[in-house]
């Protein structure tokens, strides 16, 4: 939109195993909803990664994006796995492939993909990602033990650049505030953060640069969190940070190659 | 790029986007108050809640107090809080089916709590008692005699307040206006079944605005004339929920119906 740029940090495309993508099976569906709501760009993951696995999802995501994203508005998110089975290339090569394919961030699904998210499995990869400031998505829904798993991960990789997603609609301040307080690399995407006046509270406590607009598409639509950020009560320069500039900065500072 | 929903000239979405408020009243028919066991609420007392409501132009918030629903805080105390903000707050008298002595007291004192009290709130899923259980009968009979609304927490698949139970209750008490809180949490076939059979039923939207396509499907299947806006305030931000209505792919009329017209048809403008 003319007065505010929005960069969606949290959305997914692809056909989920249980259906219900409601138009999000393709990048065209996502782009149409972005247009209807006035969202400029999106960082997009595959919606069926948990069921179909990282290998399929990482590849299929690129196919889906290439099929419809003629204006390069979408940046991909790739899923990581433990190093020992050699399913993904070594870190440097993997990051170079990300750069070559317009993939800007990482995620992980240790419970669904049956591995332990710890130093033994992803230590080398996460140390390299932290050093290169590559953003990694982390959420209570996908970690063993929920929030305990998120806390363990952050204690193990305290220097990581992390985007906490899927915070749950039940006000999550008791869990996200300790993370924001203790880990400067922690950011929160706001698609499920519906706390009244809460965006302004978090910005005042931890800085607006720690918060990111996310739609949560296709489970959620784009517009509701746009309006809550627009009228968070924060100064417009902070609104702009949350709406798009923070994510632009995170992706720009990542040194993939 | 085509104009976004927020840029449509003269629309409600444009007004709220630009100004944070529009030239319409908003009736929030589902609120609470007070702290919560599992959630930190920075703004759960009346003054802070009212400040948030005024920012977006909520004309009335009808609430039930967490402490009355979950604890033993009496409704008269809620009335005293409501009376501090009579220009914006209204209350539901909270009912726990396990406290029969409280129910007797509440019905006896109901007149002293009007006009700020407009009806009752049931929370069957939490109290684990079916709405059709005899313990709710005194309240249902009272509401029926006076044609009062009852906001009932409803959830798809629940044995206490799911579509089957609510169909039975709404059929048995046709004089009661039932507000189905959360509209059975998106169990659309269930909601439609109840809507088709019971004209005395309205569907309240807390937690649904923002969920992709659900407002569109409720408008298509049930009709926007049966939908009521609500937020569970202090659970959910007014801008988030209003944003979910305004950005839904529905008509401008649908949005007006949901945010205020249906309530004004039901309760008038002066209550
Ligand atoms: Zn409620």
C-alpha cells in the first residue's frame, strides 16, 4: 500500500496433507490475498513440511514460488535436519544454495521429523547460521515440550538470530518476555499475538525492532494483524519497522555467501 | 497492484485504517474482566480496558467477570464496577451451575442490577454441566419470562454446549435470545443446523475474526444478519478483531451488520 509497506514474516504455501489450505495451495493464491490486503512481500515456508518432510518441502517450495511469483515478492524458508545422515549439504554449501534460490531463513520440525534439536545434531549448522546471522524460525508448537523446548534451544544457541512464531492465541507474555529479555537475537512475529495494546507494550519493553508483522496465512488472513500494528499506538516510524523494515533488515544482514 | 481493501474509497476499512476509528458505533457483545490463571493480561481492569475500547470507538462492551465465572466473586460487585463506566460498560450476570445459592441470589437481585445487567453468561464447557441440565433451569425460565439474552460459551463437539445441546436448549426456550459465543468455534455445519432450526439464536464471533475465510463462510452459510461482534476483551485486541471483519471478503453491508446493526435491531440504540 502507498502509505505503509508490509512484509509478511509468517506464511506458508503448498497442499497440506489434511487439506484446508483455502487457496494457499499455490503461490498465486497467497499473492492474490496479499494484493487484496495490500501486503507487498512475504517470507514463505512450505505448508506441508511436517507431513511430507524437509527434502520434498524444500524442493517443492521453490517450484511453487517459481510457478507464480513473477515479480520476486516471495522469499523462501528451508527446513533443516541433523547433520549425521547427510540429507542436506554441509552448512556453507547449503547456505550458498539458499542464496542462489532466494531462500532467506530456516525452520525446523524436530518432533514431526523425529530428531533431537541439540548441539549434537545441528551444532555446526546452528553455529554457522548464528555467525552469519541467518534467521531461524522457532515455535512452541513444533518443539518437544513446547515452550520448554524453545527455552532449551535458546540456551543451547544463545547467539542465534531467531524469529519466534506461532505464539498461540492465549496471551503468551509469560513465555515470550523471558526470551526477549535474555536473548538479543530473539524476535517475535505477531500473527497470533492478539493481546490488547500488547504490541506497544512489547515495543516499549524490548524495542520495536524485535517485532515482525506476520499473517499466519493460510490459517489466518492478512488484514487483522495489519490493523492491530497500524493502530498499535506506536509512533509511525516504529509501526513501519514492525510492518516491514525489521524483516528487510534481518534478511539483508544475513550473510549466506 | 489493485487497490487494497484498506484503500476502497468511502469504506469502513478505509476509515479505520486512516483514523483508527469510524463514524459508527461498535458493540462488543463478549468481554471479560480481571486476571486469568493461565494468561498475563496487562490491561484487565475497567479503566485500562475502557481506554482501549474508546480508542476504536466501542460504544458498549458487555462483559462477565473472570472471577465470577471461575471463582466466587459476586455479581453485585461486578455491578459496582460496571456502574463506574455507565457510558460504555454493560454486564452479563455470570452463572455457575454448581452454586445454586448464588443463582437464587442473582435472580432475586437481578432487578437491582438492571439496566447495566442485560442478561446472563453461561460457561458450560468450563463448569462441565450441559446447558440442558436442570441446574440451569431457573435462569433459563427467568430469561424466558423476561425475554433476556444469554451469552453461552459454545464449542463444536462439546457435550456441554455443542450444537446438539444448544439446539435442544434453544428449541425448548424460544423466548430466550441465545448468543452463541465463538459460534461453535468454527463448526460451521453445526452452527448452520442450529441457525436453521432456531430463529432465537445469534452467533457471536470472538476468536474467529482473523481466521482465514471463516467470516466469509459464516456470512454465506448463516447470514451476516445473525452475527454479533465480540472479542473476549481483555483477551483479544479490538483492532485485531475489527481488522478481521474489515479485511474479510464480504460486503460493506455485512460489515455494518456485524459491528453494530444487528445489536441495534435486537436491543435498540438506547440501552
Ligand atoms: Zn469468553
